[in-house]
C-alpha cells in the first residue's frame, strides 16, 4: 500500500511554485497563486445638509469615516480600492445594506442620515475575494432644535389704557431660521360676555433677513381685533415656527400673560393714590429742608465765633447734614421721575385738560430745578473745605452753601404750592371725564 505525506505552507505572501520529491524521484511542478485581498486605499465623505439649513456642503478629512450630521443630511461616500471590484456595499447595523456604484477600482454611493448607526464597507474583487476585518464607523444624527420665543416687552401682566395699544417686543431664536410668528389671544374674563374658549391668532411679520437670534417689534392695535369693555381681561402668548422641512416645522411658545382694561373709577383711584403720595413726599421734603437749614445755621454760627473751630463733633454733624441733603436730592429726582410717569399715564387715559397738562409740565420744570447742579457744587466745595480744615475756606464755603440752600428751600415751597393747585384742577378734570363717560 502507498504512503501519504502532508505539509502545510503558512503565511504565503506571493505566488509560489512547488513540487514533491524523494531522492531521484519528484513530481511535476505546480503553482500556488496568492491573491491580495481588496482593501480601501482612500475614503472621502462629503456631507450635503438639508437646504433649509443654508449650510454649505462639507468634505470630511481624508479617510475619516465617522459621520455627525443633522437629520436629513445626504452623505456621499467615495472609495478607491487596491483592486478592481465586482461588488461593494455599505453594511449598516440598523438598516438594509446600500450598494455602491463601481467603476474599476473606485466605488461611490449616498445615504441619508436619519438615525444613529454604525457601518462598514464590504468589498469583493474580480476573484470573488472579500476584504478582511473592515473598519466599523459611527453615524451620529443631530436633531434640529426647537425654536425659542420670549415676550421681552411688556414681559409681564399689566393694565392697558383706553387707546388699546400694546407695544410689544419679541425675541425669537432657532438654529436655522423661522417661517412664522403669531400672537395668540383670547378674552379670559368679562362682566358682559362669556370668556372665549379658543385662542385667535395674528400673523406678525418676520424680517426677511432675520438672523437666528432676532428681535421683532410689533404694535398691537387691540381694538382692530377685539371689542373690550372696562374690567375685561385678555390672555395672550406668542408662538414661533422654525423652517425644518425634513422632520416638519416645530413650534416654540412664550409664557402666557394677561392685560386688563381698568374702569375709569380704578384709573382715578390709582391717580389719587399716587398724587397723595407725591404730595406727602414733597411735604416731607419741605420739612426736612427746614430742619437741615436750622442745623446748618447752628454750625455756621458756631464757626463764626473765634473760639469755635471745626472739631470732630462738628465735622460729624456737618457730614450728616450734607449726607441728608444728598439723600433729599435723590428723593426729589425719584419724585420727578414718578411725576413724569404719572403724567404719561393720565395722557394715555385722556383724563387731562390742556390747561392742567400745561401746569403739570410747569411742575416738572420746577422738579428739575430742585436738582440744580449749583447746589450740588456748593455741597461738594464744603466737603473739600472740611477735608482741608482751612477755617477761612470753610467759612466761605458755608456762606455759599447757605445761599444755595435758601434758593433750594424756596424752590421746594413753590413746587409744593403748585402741586396742590394742580391736584385741585386734576379733580375737576376727573369730574368732567366722568360726566363725559355718562353721556
């Protein structure tokens, strides 16, 4: 019987010829042909983002196979192999394979990014040999963000005047853009009709060149959309839609606010309360100014006596007087601002006669005179003289301070007297307004 011999040739890397033999005998010569496996020599991915994003196409770095892109992005994959190919395909974990178009050693295909996934590229050459251990890459899908909107102005619940105009400012934000901005409103409470169950909507224009973080101003002419009666309450909010054409438009909503149309009695009651406070504040200022005058005179008389110099106790008394004057002027500046706001509100509610309005404007001028920079300058010079402790300079600064203080106090008294007269005339205007409403 014959004998069988066996031998293994391992890790052959090139074509090899062989034969078997013993002593002077040998077999015919044979050839073992070694074929290289197909492999990817180069990989190039280009990302074409959805048109609504307005993003330019982007080519990834050479041989970079991991993809991170927004949903709807078309990824084009192009490869070059070391061998001619008969088949190439993208093998995904989460969906069916995608065949590649082959041109000799090159292959190309596209797929849409619509989920997170992993993939590798499978090649087959003309000898039916496939690539070994292909690299696995990741696909990370990024979702389009929801738009954000806020009502910057008014940005709070408030009363509205009888002109029924509401100036508004919206801030809208999105990653790629907007298609629509709307203001929703409904009657929430009324003494004369049932509240509305559903919101009505107003389309608000968005600038054609709007950025992804845009401020939109709008004047809401409420009377063009609603007929309101005193004490009616309206609820409103804003909604913005993005421009996502892949997943569908998404919407963002603002907080919901209310505005209320107060009755005339409420308007007058509010005005009376504010006027009473302004009168009380001004009367207190007059009394405080008189008290400070007496204290300032006492210190000035003491310093006029030769034996009395500016000691620590007098210095502290003087600093206290000056600090109280500073506080008094700050309070007057706030009163001036409050008066301006009150006059604006009365004008919006159309409850001022022309004559009363002129007196209020005169009153505002007097308030502004109370914060005369000359008086502040006199106080500052007195502080400087105290720091230098020069008796002559201190006496001169005290004289100037007393002169300016007297003018300041007289202006305070004139302002208070005019305020009392204006408030009496305001009461007459209120009576006329009530009569007009009744008619």
